[in-house]
């Protein structure tokens, strides 16, 4: 099976999707500039400006236009360059994309995808955030955040084919992550978690880039004979907890690792469900590893103390096992 | 840019005459009278039902602005598209939505145009390309632009007409939408219903430019200010705008000068304007003006118009009976299947479903 990067997997998914005439991409600097993270590089030359629509810096307009086009049978993919800019489009996403199907009694659908990316690297307070929890809180949206090249391709394809609005969350620090991706066409269904690593001692429940950091933590602990099981949720709404609960019933201990602030964050919901449905199997309090709750500092020294690191995951696992 | 100063906000006391020589036949002119009267009588009944607590939530009445919706929408084809705001009853009726389904929607019944899920602010009927009323001021403009983009990409010659108020022209979505539409030469007719108030804040208090049509100049967009209380002037302006948009020349901004006779919503105590002001504007009643034209020009007789009024009253009464007798929406609408076109089952399920 060919090995490729997340970026290449996403490009393949988009190339395959573009074979459907209804699909077009709208976003900032996706064409002439050459794409900020290289995902749509060369697309303008291949598909032309009608379908690769370089947009003004107007996030609300970009998402609103995608919603409208979706309502009349197009399959738009709106790209918001950085999730931080999506705040300017929250009204479109929350009051329209998420509502239109239910509010009008099911007579319209909004088959659009909003692609956006989390991430940080000394970009300081306004360019290093994660809003996973805001998206995932909203009934009417589907929210996915895959971790591997295989899932990136298969879930992006599934998101584009889905009749409901889907928020597809990538990560700037994952575009070069490599993995196996088959050459044949495939989709990975939305709303299905997966077991990323088998182990019998403790369950790590996580998603997106934190899957890879958790793997590194598990490798370190394996040297001490600690077997860590890792559950990759892949989709945040709807949240499939079946794999995590199955694992928890076996290990009786869990650490939830998410790259966002802890208070009312995604880890709060995940831990609550483990407690709610797994209470009888609980041998230790569930630990959480997240961003420190501060606006992201610029200084590299402080930034690395704010984000989730492999060391912090290892420490949380050891503490939960002790 | 054409600029019509005679937008009918006179204070002389005389009923301003409608422009005539529209070239329309008697049946069409009488039908405009019928539509406008239907909107008014329907809404008067809404107010009554609201007072009797048969209708809940907010109730924003269009009374006084009927000529704008009827005139503008008369310029559209069935395959053209409409987006509107939360004061949406007039546009829905002008587009020919069944008033039974509208009254049922207000009563929260499953026979409503949005199955009782939307209420007064969210009338819709996709079969009529009436894409709905939206209740966040100005936020539906990008959606309308998106539909226009869809039409262009599908090589169709349908146009999109989007209604909003003067209060919507100060927010970012207005400017983003005008820029996108003009930049990409999309077939959108932006119809600003300038009723002089953003909810309760007067035009000169909320907008640095009070001639809203002039805001289009920032985008080099064709724009026009017209008397929105003259159904025939409104229609003529809309026809020009539709022709412009349909021929691929891009969007148009129409500013329709009008006035809402009732409060912003049914709860509005209207402290921001005097009774004298309201009375003065009532002399510019768009229905009275059309009625006068029909009678003065010998297009219709008093008896004919009275008969139309009576038929409308019967239709409105029937809509109340229909709404009353209709069933309420079932529990399936608060299951995940009511929220998603393709709900995904998860384990454990949401709400134990």
C-alpha cells in the first residue's frame, strides 16, 4: 500500500471529489497564492477559477455563500484557512448551516463541507486556538477531526458526499504525517471511532493530532511493560463512545487527551460519558491532559509549557495507574 | 444611478396618486389589489390570534409595506429565487404560498409551511423557490449570493431576490454580500425595504448615509431608490433590476421607501415615533393608493373591490379553521432524524434514542 502524507491524502480526496461537477472549492488564497498549506496547490490551473474560487477575506461571506450554493444542489467545500478565522463565520455556521434542515421542517438540506485547521507554532494568542468544542456543541452540524492519512482521505470523501453540513478539522502540524493510503477509491464512515492501538492496562481516549502524541507516549511506557490502548474518536458529533467504553471496561482506567482548554472542553464531554456509562468499571479517577488555560504565549519556552506534550501524557498515564 | 425623490412620504394630507400607464391589463392590476389586501387582512387576523394567544413567539407585521413585496415579486419568474427576513408574511403571500399553511405555521401545526418548526419568522416553501425567512438581521444576504452563484455555475438564468431592511445595511454581511455579488457578477436583486427604522432606532440615528441606495457606489453597483408604496413603480424598478441581473450584468440594489404602520413586533410600544407621524404616513397607504387608482381610472368598481375584500375575509377565516383543526407536529421532530437529513446512529445513543 502506498505511503503518503496527510496533505497528499487530502489532495487525493479533493481531486476525486472534483470529478463531480457539483463540487467546488471557495476560500482565501486557495488558488493564485498556491494554498497556505499546499492542499489545493495546482488546483486552480487544473480546474479553473469557476470551481477554485479565490475569495475576498470575508469569512462570513465565504461560508454563507457555500450554504446558499449547497441549498440549490451544489456541493461546496468552504476552506477557512485557520480555525481562528472561523469565528467570523460562526453566525453562518450556527444560525444557518446547523439550523436550516430542522427549522424549515426538513424541506432543505445543506450538503457543504467546511475545511479548517487547528494548530500552533509561535503564532501567539489569536492564531493558536482550537474551537472543536464549539462546533461539536451544535446540533445540526457533523464534526470530524481525523488523525491518519487513511482517515483524512476517506472521511473527507464521506463528508463531501454527506447531505448534512460537516465541519472537517485538520491540524497544521499534521500535514506531513505519513501513513498507508490505498490506491482504490474508498470512504470512511462518519461517526465511527476506531482502536488506534491495543493494550490491556489503560485507555487513552483522544482524536486528531493527539493520537500521534499518545502513540509516542505509549511507546515510551511500553519499555516499562505498560500496555496503553488508544481510542481515536475521529468524529466529535455525533460522538461514538462504543469503542472507548469497550476498552474502558477492559482496562478500568482512562486518560482523555485533547488539544483544547480543559474547562467545558471536549475532554469534559468525553470524560462525562465514560463516567456516565462506565461507572461500574472505574478503578481510578479519569485524568485529562489539555492546553493550559491561558491565551497562547508567543515565547517558545512558554508555548511548550502551554501545549500538550508527550511528557505530560506519560505523566498522566503513570499517575492514573499508580 | 437613478434617484427618485418622489418616494411618497408627503405630508400634505392628499393621497399620493400612483403612477399610471403601467401597460398592465385590468385583471393584473386587480390581482395586485387582491394580493396586497390578502396580506393585510391575513396579518390583521394574525394580530387578533396573537392577542388571543393562539400564536406565540414574536409577530412582526408587514402592514403598510405590502406594495413593496407585491410589486417586486411580480417581476419574478417561478424559477427565480427569494430570500427574506423575519418580517416575511408579505413576501410569502406575494409568492403565492398557501395561506392555510402559513396560518398553520403560526399556530405551530404540522400542516404549516415549515411543519410548525419555524413559526412566524421562518416561512418557507422550496417548491416555490421561497427559501425562507431568516431572523438574524442581514445574515441571509450571503446565502442569497450563494444561490445566485449556484445558478451561474449550473448555467441557469434564474435570478435571486433578497429582501432586508434599512437596519441590515450597517452590518458586515451587507458589504461582504454586495462585494461578492458584484465581483462575480451574480444575478442578485438586493431589495432594501427602507421603513425608516432599525427596529426602534431611526434611520438618521443608525446610518451615516440615509439614502441607502448610495451605499452601492462603493461596489460600483447599479442602484435605485423608488417609492416602495407605489406597487407599479416598485414593479417597474424590479423589472429593470431583474432584466439587468438576468442578462449577466450583475446585481442591483433597490431601495424601496416604505413605512410600517404597526410596531416592530406585536409587543412594541413605539416610543420612538409619534402618533402624528404614524397618522401622517398612513395617508400614504399603498392599498388605499392602488384602490384610488383602480376606481379613478375606471379599472374596477367599488362593488368589485368589496367583493374581493369579502372573498379574502372568507379565505382568512378558513385559514384559521384549517390551522385550528390541524394536528401538532409529532415527537419525531425532536429526534435526531428531525435535525439531520442523514442522522448517524451512535452507541450509546443521544438521549437514549
